[in-house]
């Protein structure tokens, strides 16, 4: 399985599974109320407190990561303001921008000069400016030059939001994500995360100042007008966060990245470049658990993915509109518990399929 974002393998961890089971027994299958109505259990409060302690900030929970993006952007900005996003930003952020009524401008992927051009444009136009980037890009598997981005935002008085959906649990000494890795928490107003990848559940959160979090509790419609997360989801997220914070979490994160690096090496031995390593601002390249391989045109990409699937290797295939048209990506999400034998087999199957893919591309 290389199509699930279960990077730390926590979805099957006994403590996570039994926490979900116990919460269902104690609190029932669902809260059947929104957070501001009847949907706040002791568990929801406990998870917010755990996250607050982890980030050293105030926290608010949302029912899904998608709602976190949409609710936060719409709850903070509107007509007359501008959101500046990376060209590879996730659909949930794009949808939040659309619904907010703010103008949206895009800068070239991970390009700080291009960001600065957009920030200058907004400064000339006036209005509040929010910049949104990801801590680890879900398709490409690379990370942004976050310190330079944060410094540019500070210079232009723009607020910065970092979506750590794929980087939480993996980066930083405390594993809160890329903001921690680059030690730029004081330059990032809005830290967002989801439980739907390394943290083995559903739901999302915002970490920031008390003022920011309190504003969202009364202004984010996706928070107010939607049922709170079901107890099983909150309990599994809480158990996963506690493991992620522990020495066990540190070992799992290191294992996931080491496994991904090993797979990249095995693929490279077969002449295949697997993305997901970014030259770092601090010198040492930063590796993530996503190994992406360019496949190009959609129909040929689907045929290659099918061939790999038929050999019992389940990979991800990213097609338009998740990626630009004609730029399909084979996406391998590596887990902490993948064994060496499994990775050998993946490299052999993917290697053979890619060889045929390239031969058929040349003959067309
Ligand atoms: N942000 C990013 C970067 C994502 O990849 C995703 C999920 N694919 C989301 C937000 C939405 O999260 P969720 O699946 O928890 O709704």
C-alpha cells in the first residue's frame, strides 16, 4: 500500500484503534450537534488542550481539514482583501479563497521572487493580504523555502498561513511540522494541520494567537454550522498526537523518511527520478515521505498505474485538476512500517512499468 497517507502507520496502531473503540463506547457514535451547540465533549476539549500544549499556541478544532481551510480563510478575510497562494496550493485553500470574496493571486511554485512580485502588487493596491503555503506539497512531495517566504511576508506586512496537512508528525524536533523545522513560529500567524495523514484520523485545527482562535470560533461558518467530529475520530487523533510527540513518534517519523530515501535510491538504480527531496535553506536537503514520479499524458499514465496495480502494488495516481493537465504524477506514499522486502518489490514493479511507459512514449 503506497496510496494511503498513513505515513507513521498509526491508523493500525493498537493504542489508536483501542482509543477510538473506547470513545465510541463511552460517548456514542456521534455528537449530533455543532461545537457551539451540543457537540463539545470532554474529549474535544482534551484534544484542543493537547494541541495547544504541542504548539505552544491557542487551538481550535474543525471536523475536517477541508473545512479548516475554507472556514479559516472565509472567517478572516473578504472583499477588498487579497490572498496570495503558491501555484500548487491544495484545492481546499483555493475553494476558501473563492468563497471568501477576496481577490486571489498566485505565485510560481516555491519561488520567492515571484511571491515578492505579487506582494508588491498587493501593497500598491491596498487591503489586507494573506499568504498561504503548505509545509509539504501533497503532489510534488517538496517543501517551500519557508524562512525566506516568512521574511518576505513580514517585510510587506502580509499574514502567513502554513497548511501542515502533510508535514505534521514528520518535520521539526517536536514534529509539529515545517514551521518548527525552520524555527519560524514567530513569523507565522496561522498554523493549520489535519489529522487525515500522519495522525490517523479525520479533522483539522488552527494554532495561533488566542485572538485568532476566538475569532474563528465565532466567525468561521464551517466551524459553526457543521457537526463536531465524532468521538472515535477525536480519540484516535488524540492518541495519534500523543504517540507522534513521544520517542516512538520520533522513531516512526525517522523510519518513514529513511524508507522513502531508500525507495528513491532503489528507483534511481533503475534510472528513475523520484521527487520529494528539497534543497534546504539550512544546507542539508530535506526529505519527505512522498516519492512522486512524472508520468505526463493522462491515458498512458492510467495504463501504467493499472499495470502496477495488477502486480499488487497500490500507488496513487494524481490527475488533472489535482495537477496541471498533461502532467500526471505517480505518487508513492511511504510508511514507517514498510519492510525492505516490500520496498524492493515496489521498486521492481514500478521500475518495469516505467520502462515500458517510456518506451511507449517514445514510439508515439
Ligand atoms: N490541505 C491539504 C494540503 C491536503 O492535502 C488535504 C487533504 N488531501 C486537506 C487540506 C484537507 O484535509 P482533509 O482530508 O482532512 O479534509
